[in-house]
C-alpha cells in the first residue's frame, strides 16, 4: 500500500449494523426450541438423572429387566417383520407396475391410493382390521364358513404379534410403494441394454447392476418403515388395549399412571425409543443420499 | 409369463388394501340383525360426544393450520431470501418430528409445562389446548415446511421481493400479497395434510386429556361393536377427501402454470 | 465376403414402417456412419443389429452367421450409448471389466485387459473414480473402453457425442476414429451431425424416411449427392429453379441468363422446369463472364465472417449465396453492386427428385 493513501480522505465507514436479518428466523427458532428440542432434551437428560437431579446410569440399567427388555424385543420384532414384509410386498407391487409391463393407467391411481392408505393409520385402521380379521371379521367368517379354515384354531389372533404386524402392513406397503417407485423409475433402460450387449444374462444384470443400484433405496426404506412402526402408538392401543406389552403401550401406561413405579425409568424408556428410531432414520438418510448421488 | 407374475403381485397388493376396507364397510352396515342398515352411522352421528369431539378436533385442526402457516411461510421465505446458509439446518430440524415419536414429544411437554413449571400451560384448559395445538403444529411441521419450501423454490422470490420493494411495499404487504398467493397451492396441500393428521390424532390428545376425536374413537372402540367400523369408514372417507383435495389443488396449479 | 450384411431388413412399429427394405454390406474394419434427421430409422437399424429390436423382415448376419435367433447377450457386439449408460454402482475399472466378468474370464486376464483399455483411452489415473465424479467426455471414453474390452466383432455407436460440449465433441470423435483404426474394428456410427459423419467415416449412409438415399464415401456424398434430400441434408446448398431450353445440348435458362450444363438432361423436354444445385464454396467472383460458366446478379448482402465472406446474390427470381475467402487486399462486394460469379459447369448439379 502506498503512503499516499493515508493522505486521501478516509472512506466513510459503514455504520455498524446489528445483523438484524437473523431476527427473521427467531419465531421459528423459539417455537422449535420450546416445543421440539427442549421437551426432547428434558427426556434425554431425565433418563440420566435421579429424582433428586444428580447424574446416574441407574435408569438406563433399569431398562435391562426382563419385562422391559421383552417389551423392546416384541416392538423390535414387530417393526422388523412389518418393515421386511412391507418392503418385499411393496417392492413386488411397484416392480409389477413399473417393470412388469402392466397397463400404464394403473400407475396413477395406485400411487394416489398409496398416498391415502399410507396416511390411514391410527385408531380407524385398527377398527378396519378388527372388522376384517377379528373373531367375527369378514375374512375370518368367510374362511371358516366357506373354506373351512379356522384362523383361531391355526393360532392366529388379531391381538397378537402377527395381528399387529398384519395391521401395520396396511400403511407399510403403500409407504414402500410411494418411496420405491421413483427408484425403480430411476433404473435407466440403457443400463439393462448395456449389460445385455456386454454379454450379461438377465439374472446377471439384476445381480450385478439393478440390485446393487436399488439396494440403498431398499435398505433405506426398510429403516424408515422400521422407525415408522416402532413409533406407532394409536393403532396398537386401539387394537390390543394394553394386552400386548410393546414399548409404546408401556410408555403410554407409564405416562398415564407410572406403572413402572419410577418416573425416571419412563424417561429411560422414551430415551430408548429415540435412540432406536434415531438410528433407523440416520441409516435411512445416509442411504438415501447415497442412492440419490447415483441416480442423479 | 412375466406379465402373469406382475398381475399376481398387483392382485395380492390390491387385496391387501381392499379387504380391510370391505371388512369395515360390511361390518359398519350390520348393526341391525339380518339386514344391512345405516343404524351404526345414525347412532354415531347422534351421539353428542361424537359431535363435541369432532367439532373440537376440527377447531384444533383449523387453529393448527393457521398457526402453522403464520409460522412456516414467513420463516421459509426469510430463510430462502436472507439466510440460505441456514437451510440445511432448518431442513434437518423440520425432519426431527419424523424421528422422535409423538409419544416422546408429548411426554416432554407434560414434564416441562406442568403446573409447577415456569410456563404452566397444562394448568388451565386454554393453556392445554394451546399446548396441544403447538404439539400438532410440531407433528405437521415436516409436511408443512417441505410443501411450502418446494413451492417457494418454483418462484423467483428475490426478484419478486425487489420488485415489490421498488414499488414501496413493506414486509407484511410482500408476504401477504405477493408471496402467499404464489405459494397458495403448496400451503393448501400442507394444510389438507395437517387436517388429515390432526383430525384422527390420538396419542397427544389422550395424554393431554383433551376431548378430541381420536381418543373418542378409541373409547368407542373399547366399548362398542359396530359403531367403530362406521367411524373407520367415515375417517377413511375424510382422509380420502383431504388427499383428493390436494390432488385437485395441485392439478389446478398445473393448469394455471401451463396456461401462463 | 463382407463382414456385416443387412438384407431386405424392414421394421414396423404397429402401422408405422420405420425401416423399409434396407440393404447394405459392410467390410471388416470399415467405419460406417448412418446420417439422417431424427426419426429416419437410423437408430432402429442400429438397435436391430444389436438385437434390441427384432426385424419385421429380412436378415442381418455378422461374419456369415445369421443373427436372427441370437439375443443381444449372445452377439458379441460392443455398444456405446448417447447417455453414457455407465453403471453408477461401479467404478471405472469395474465398468470396463463388466463384459469380461460376466463372460467368466479369469481375474488376471480381466485386470490386464482393463489396464490395456484404460491406457487406450488415457484414463489410467481415474480407474477408481465413480461415474458421477467424472465429466461427460470422460464418461463416454470409459463407455468406449467398456464396449471394447470384451473384443467385440462389431462396435455400435449410438450418437455418442451429442450429449457433449462442442469442443469435446471434436476431440473425442478424432479419438474414436484413431482407436477404431488402431484396432481395425468394424464400426457403425449413428449421428444426425453431418460434419461428424463427413470427418470420420469410411462410408456414409444417408437415411431418409426409413430408407438409404445414398451410400458412399464422404467425398461422393458431399460432391455428388444422389437425391435432393442428400444434397440439402449434407452441407449447405443453393437450389436454383431453372427451365430447360434445349435438352440435346444441355442448355438451361436461369431467369434471362442461359448456360450449358455438364450433366445430361436428355430425359427432359424443352420448357420443363428443372432444379439445379450449387455449393456456396464452388464459385469465385470474376470481372467479366469469361471462362467456363458464369452467372451475373445483384448483391443483396455481404456478411464478413472472418476467414470467409458470405454473399447473397439475386439472380432475378432465385437468390443464391456463395462464400469466398477473405482477401485483405480486396474489399468485399457491397449491396446493390452487380457482380459475376464464375464456376465450373460440373459444379452445377441437377436435382432429380
């Protein structure tokens, strides 16, 4: 810099301004803090506190009792079963429509219907299944009187593990269809043709190209469906009352009436739910980013 | 051969969708012994508890929608215009309600805003209603924010804003008269989805002890046989209605855009 | 014995006949371009050679063997697609290795062949990259290496350059030609870009509405177009409407000027209308109408394009344009000026249909 510049008139310094534009995001930030972040933090912190407020791992350790572990285990089993079956059936339906050479007009109505069905959860869904597969449900009666198949004699009960799984599938399958259809659309015709012309059989194309490309979407959706059924409370309560001890029902009862006899054990129970759905969703987001990069 | 497999998969899938709907409809019509009748519907619709809770939930849904629009539209607009660096964080935050189960969030509310806390919202009926509305707004946040943000992406908000400012418009005018009409379709889509979520929501309303439609349905389901099926049919129709309206609105927007 | 032959090949999609009775023999090692506008059937022929479409009639044979009942994966053909079509889940080396891998080649052989191919396209250093990490030009070179790795008997290129930038398009087409000549592989190249076809082909097939209008070397196709379509699609062309004066002496009239053609027009009668064609670069300005043949007209406009000056001239009815090289010592013609264009009589083509 030359010394002359000091003789030149000083440029008028811009008056210092508070970064006011940050204020525009303030209402949102306050809302999210008060009604999403802080309540969640309260639970997380509470899981590591004694009733007096000092740090402890006792609540977490308290989760490892037979009844609570079995509640988690049933929840996880139902979530895995409904996510896996939802993925497989949903994938088959989406693949049938996208790749199976079915008439084009089926696609629009199917996606619309999936949009509705994936939102049709909660209490009414439970009623629908009770009316269909319950003791006097449409299908139960039909199978018994017309085909001589007694579901109950076969060990099926709508208020059980399989009953809940079958019910959850009603929103899991459409959700899978909604998410996997774009991924199937993303499979370019040229990939199949390039593989064929390079000498690959149809099976080799699926094993080496199509399946690996779809795998992140598939696994990602599996994780999402898992979290989706793990957090479902209303359907479970409306269907089974409190007869099936899964984590959301247990937590519901705990919040209502401290059935565990230790308020901070409730925090730990909820914390466990956050951890499990958090892991599942992280897997989903990570895998989705990966497949989006490929299909760009 | 290949087609046969495809038709098979589709048929199994469709049966899965249709049988429960058939089951609940069939059941809802069988209240009178031996004949199909609409008795179950008449009983439900005539139940004052039904009317009360249904009206309560509709009011809650409307309040949630108004609050959600007022919160989300200015924020999404402002973030796109002035704070684009914040977008990934906001997006992450708006996805959190999908990760944290509703039961956990409401558990946090009960502990945080009880009568002995600094903000005793659960201490009064009005306070609890407001808390429930905030809870619903949280549940609807992922859908509302994404819908509006996608809507904003398709218009050039920077140019629109500068044009409005050069004509002397203030922020309120810009938001109400320029931005909102341009993202109206996105806002409506978010609103209908919010409506569908709020109207049948069970967990939050039950744990905050508010007389909403969701808990009423659950209560009825525990005590009655045919009426719950009628309720299920009605809420399915309601969900269809809301999502049908979304389709209709977005089709209308496509029509407008292609005409422009 | 030609290597790749197409005999009476036709293809219909429903009522639409996209390829009509197509016949062609391609020699081993030849570089053939299919040139034509979109929808002319060129890509359909390529896809029939590959086996993605089944001909509605006729036969395709490679090296004397009919391809009729062979699926694409049994034909040993290499193909490069317009949109690269690299497998996104594999890196460059894995993409190139794919053909050998599905054929069950031993690992050491695959590794050696991949190395060789990457050397050929000069991308050895990117072997571990994934397609999304590369530019379009790089991806298309990898696609070429992938197609060549299994040593195919024929290489098919389906508009491989049209998704790329202009600059890369030129360098890559030269690279493709060099590799093709080095390997001596029989190649069919589909394009709608006449410059591409002219610059790298041994022979060009000009396709129009499902049939070949002309098959010939770039030189033949450009200089002696067989049909009006070929003449207008390949290069730019002035079409001049004239009248036959005397068929026996090849005399025609353009406006009130008469001249003698080199081509025989014995099939015409005196007074018949006749279409003539002339490339813009064939003439030169002359002071007077001496020499071979000349046309005089008024300059409508003259555009200075740098190395070339493009002048439009009114012949009293039809307007033609001609190019001449820039000469710093000479001013370009001005509008309104009357000039004479001199050219060889053989440069004036007769358009028959």
